């Protein structure tokens, strides 16, 4: 038994426990800042461990450490870390949010996500998923005196449990018809015989459970409400790390144990992708709340990323990974700016509140322009490369319809991203926002630089993503 | 390495960004930084222009193929690399970009208000992308620059434009973006088929006819919008009407040429069969554009819209030339595009001169300017004659070559294209009479100052170019003679058909580039 392969996860869980105790015993006033800093340190250290820990199967085949899981885990850690930095100032200003449990919960959620992407057994998968979800349910309702936040938390919890139930049901079916919960054995059961109906149904249920987590159409209903209701620092987190984790999990499960059912699931993924693309392009046009807009826009991005999975080849999977890597940074950057939208101490979240940002906060406006154009897929920004790769993969597999719909939706999508830029630069200012905290400026500058300069590192990132895809497909 | 002994094209491309960095490091009060920003931008663009003259002097004119090549690995997994180089066609477009940018910056001198830094930044970024487009030899690098052009132009129109600037900016962006996203699909399909994104390598690889058909449509979407061709020209009218003069100068002078360049580089060179079968459609669209825009220009009272319509008509002539696939046609369209570049740019500057003084762009607000602004009237007349295509000006060479080439294709095509000679004379002279001649009735026009030193510095080089190209065109055509010949020949051979011939003739275009890369 090689437990060293799970060293990063173990370390992160232990750090979480230790920081929890440190939080309990530290004076109330500084507990939040202290645990946040410790958590950032822990995430950074674990990031290092991910790079040095040995690869291979561990725990009797329950868990794997390979190039794929590393790629996803590093993204998860980056997302969680940046989300904690974004919360530093926001949580202090909001009533009852600056509590030491917050970063600790994010640490546990991250540990859950890391386990998810390294799972090679349905049990490990479920364990990781639930560890993540339970921590996130609490975080969603963290502003417990706020009606909206509690509602968002409850909604997330009820619908999330439903999804977990569906997933679990699919897992039992899979277990029942293949005789094992191990990915290796499930894959073997599928390769030897024509797939039994039970296994196919099990696969569909597992897929639906995970698709719920990535909020793709038609299982997206919860996402706009939760995005809008949850405190903005929490929304920033939801938009980043858990999306990457669930996406990576979907890739792993579809490509490996259910890889031989490709013919059966390809059409489903295509339909989900097309529906997400269309909703992600049209729904934002009528939004007035910027957080809801981001929710729909992220649904659209999930649609693009799923194009890579529908392509079902190594290029498609590496395209998805590149897409996720670029997506996580532009989303967190955009949320950094949304968190900075605050007048006289009160957060504002209408899209029109951005009017005149170009005059009042030129730096923030330039950064937001970069994020919006990148999301629209305009080169030389990072978002273009994600789109380019998924189109490439889709066309390689002959999925012309998907590619054409993707092109059309990205033109429609460009309109509402441009509308935001128009508001910031061309419309009359409404009154300046409060001066953004240094921590926010840091995140915005960092993610902005990543988005702008991605073109210079596109080669190495693509190499890493391809190595990850190769590790998965063998 | 290349003739210059150092990566000249990359230097040209990215030097403007160094100017941007300098502009952003400027500190001080608003007035001082604005002034410093303008001078920085002007000097940067002048240095780029002087450096680009190395291309003019060191370019090997006898040589078919790509010169000044550079090659760096970029996305090795996908066979894409950062590859730059110019042939006889693109070198001219690089030069016109570097020449027009300082003029555009000068014409923007008094605008920008408190945001002069951002304004100048936009122009420098635009210059980077323009030079990048014309010197990229990798499909993906080309696309990145091609799209990146939208960002600075969108900002220039949207922030510093006229009253309906928001509408015009968003329309501009969405038209362009839709076109280039469709082209992206084509690029990806081409990439998958050829397994490389290197343009010189692609010239060797024949494509099956059905693929060519779809690829032509994909590339057509992007370039037709850019050039622009009737009926997707409507964005241009709004963009020119609302954009600041400096934006219009580059929009007409360089951005329109990107479409023509794209047709030559991709449609004609890579998709010979499809280009041949789509040629009648292109001719039809172009002829409609020539006649329609001429009539539209005739009834315009708005000077900016007048210039916009005449610009579309002129680019339509270039389209006719390109799709005759003959040496005269291709050279004629190149002359047409280059002369359009600086003559239309000059017309916009002339309109800008008036707008600076009177804040009006309506022809009705002027008249009799010949008396108060005689020198201006003289320069304006030279450009008006260039627009008409009077022999001795640059406009004439392109038109006559295209009409001759069209005659070899079809008499009616030639006749209809030739109507431009008459129609453009009518609309231009009517415009000129309304603005410059007639009675000097309005009192406020009587006190107008003739053009000042800044305006002379902008306009005189363009006058020299207009007459130089008109009287001694071969100093320009020596650059692209060899390339245009090879292109026309490759096209004939590709249509004639045996694969062996095809490879060798298409090879002519690219083989040279290999030896050029090796020899230097």
C-alpha cells in the first residue's frame, strides 16, 4: 500500500484540522485573518507537495496520482487560494462573515475536490464529492443572518443532495451490473461483453449526478440562484475550484470506466453541450444582476468545455484542461472586480452599476475589459486558446454541428461581454466605488496578467495538458 | 536569419508596444503627460517607419517567396510556430501601415482630451496588430493578429467617436467577430487537413474540391466583412461616420487592405479551384458595389459618409482585379489597394481639417473655401483627382490595370467595372464643387485659416505618394512583379490540373522562401 501518492490530500486534511484548532484558540478579533493566512500557506505548501509526491496507484487501487490529477489539483488549489484572498476584505466588511471557520471549510472542500479528481473507485469518488459538497453547503449559507444567503445555501443543499442521490443510485446500478466499484474492473466488464442495459442506465445516472455539479443545461437551475444569493466571495469560489473539480471528475469517469460506452454517451454530452451553449449565450442578454450574468456565462463556458469531451479524443481532453485553466483565472479576476463594486460600504450588483468604471477606476476597468474580451474568446487573450482547442478537437472528430453552434453562440456571447465594456467606458459615470482593498487589487492584477500573457506560456501549458490527457487515456 | 541580420519584422511589430510601456510610465500633471504621450507615440511610430525602410531597401525584388523570415517554436504540439516573413505583396502593406500610423497619430494630435495617453496607446497597439497581420506566416499567428485588431479599433471608435459611437463600435466589433469566428472554423479545418499552420508549407498541399468550397466560404466571411464587400458593408458607413478622423485614416488605409490581402494570400493561393468557381459571384458583388456606392456617394451631403461610400467602391475594384487571377489584375488590385490606402486616408484628413475648424461634416455648411484656404483647396484637389483616377495620379494605375484584366475575362465585366471612371468623376467633382467652389456666403467661413504646419506635414507626404505612384508606378511594382507573376502562374497551373504541375508551380511561391531562409 503506497499511501505517499495521497500525501497532498493527507497533508491538506491535517492542515485543515490544525488550522481549525488554531482558530478556536486564537483571539476572536484576529482569528479570521490568522486562519486565512495559515490556509493560504497550507494551500501553497500542498501545491508544492502535488508536484513532488510520487505518482501511481495507492490504497489498493482506490486512489491514483497521475499527470491528470496533478493538473486538475493544481488548478483547484490555485482557485481555492485566490478565492480565500478575495474573501479577506469582503468577509471583514460583511456582517458575521469574518469567522475562522470560513477558510477552514474551504480547505476541507479543497481536500474533497482533490480526492474527487484522484478517485479510481466509486467509493472514493463519492467520499471526495460529499466532503466537498458538505463544506460548500455550509459556505453558501455562511452569512447566516442574510435571508438570501440562507436561501441560497438551502437551495444548494436540497438540490445538491438530490444530485448526490442520483449519483449514488447510478453507482449502485453500476456496481450491481459490473460486480465492482473499481474503475479498472468496471472498464473490464464493459470491454468484454456488450454493455448491459443496467450498466448503461447506471452510467447515465452517474453522468447526470456529475453534470448537476458542473451546472450544465438541463441541470443548471440551481446555479443562477445560488450565484446570486451567496455572498460574492463565496460565489467566486463556486465559479472556480468546484467547477474544475467536477469537470475533471466527469472527464475521468467518462473516459476511463465508461470509456467503452463512448458511443452511448457521446450524443448525450453533445446535447448537454449544445443546450448549455445556447442558454449561456441567450440568457445573459436579459440579466440585470452581474452575478446572475456570470452564472449564465459560466454555463456557456461549461458548454464549450464539454465540446472537448464530446470529441472523445486526447486532443479534446487536453483542450478541456486548457479551457479550465484559462477559465478559472478569468472568472476569479472578474469576481474580484464584482467584489470591488461597493459604494459607501454597501455592495452593489447591478450591471449598470459598472457605468463609468473606466473614468473612476481605470485599472479595474482595463482588467475587466481583459476578462470580458477573454471570455468572448478574442485573441491574444487566454480565453481564445481554450476555444480554439475545443473547436479543433470537435472538428477533428467531425462534430461540425457542435462547432458551428459554438461559433454562433460565441458571437452572440460577445455582445453581452461588449455591453459591459460599453457600460464601463462609454456611459456616464454613476459615482465612484469605494477604494478596492489591496488584496482585491492583487488578485485582479495577477489574474489579469495571467489572462493577458497566457499566449507566452501557451506552449508549456498545452504540453502539460496533453501529458495529463495521455495519462488518462493511457 | 534574414537579410537584415536580426529579427526585423518582430522588431517592427513589437516596437510600438515598447512605446505603450513608456506611455504608461509617464507621470506628472494631466497636461504634461498628454503632451508627452503624444510625442512618445509619434516618435515611436516614426522610428518604426524608419526601420521599416530597411524592408524597402533590402528587399530582394527578383526573388519569389518569403524574405526576412523568422521562426520560433510556439505550440509545437499542434505544429504551430511563431513564423514571420514578407513577400512582394505583404512588404507593401507593411510599409503602408508603418507610413500611415505617424500620419494618423498626427491627425489625432488635438483630440483625446484628458485621455490622450489611452488614445495614443490604442494607436500603437493597432500598429502592432497591423504589422503583425501582414508579416505573419503562420495561420494561427495571423489569426491572433487579425482578431486583435478589433480591440484597439473598437476602443478608438467607442471612446473617441461621434454621437452614435457606441452603436457604431459594437456594430463594428460584432460584424468583424462574426466573420472571423467563421474563418476560425475554416482555419481549424485547414489545419487538421494539412497538419501544419505554416503558410509557406500549405502552398504545397493541394486541397480536395469540396473542402475548398467550404473553406472559401469561411474565409470569405472574414475578408468580405473586412474589405468590405456589398452587402456586408453597412458597418463601415457607421464606423467611418462615428470614428475619429485618425481612426478612419487607419480603417480605410490599412484595415480595408487586410481583406484584400486575405483574399490574395488565402483564397487565391490556397483555394484556386474554389476561387475560380466563386469568381462570378465575386464579380457580381463587386460590380453591384461599384455602381451602388457611386450613386450613394453622389447623394451624400455628409462628407464622412461620402468618403466611406467612395472607399467601398474603390475596394470593390480591387476585388474584381484579384479574381481575374491574371498578372494585370493582381497588380492592378495591389495598386488599387495601396493608392486607396493613402488617397482615402488623405480625403479623411482633409475632411478632418474642415471639421477641426467648423465642427460640421455636412457639405451644405461649406462652399467657396478656395478663396480663404487656397493651399488646402489645391491639396484637396489632388486627392480628389486621385479618387477620380485621373492619369498621373496613383488612382489611375490600379483602375486601368483592373479594367484591362477584366476585359480579358468578360467584356461586360470590364464595361461595368469601367463605369467607375465616370461615376467616381461625377460624385467627386460634385462634392468638390459644393465644398471648395461656389460663393463664399457664410460669414464664419470668411475668417477660416489656411492649413497649418501640422496639417501640411500630414498631407504633403501623401501628395508626393499620390503623384509618385501615378507617374512612376514601377518603383512600387518591382516589389510585387515577381510574386504576382508566380501567383497568377500557380493559379493557371492549379486549374490546368495535373497534381505534379500543381506542386511544382505552387512550389515556386514557397521554394524560394526555403532557399531564402537558407541562403541568408
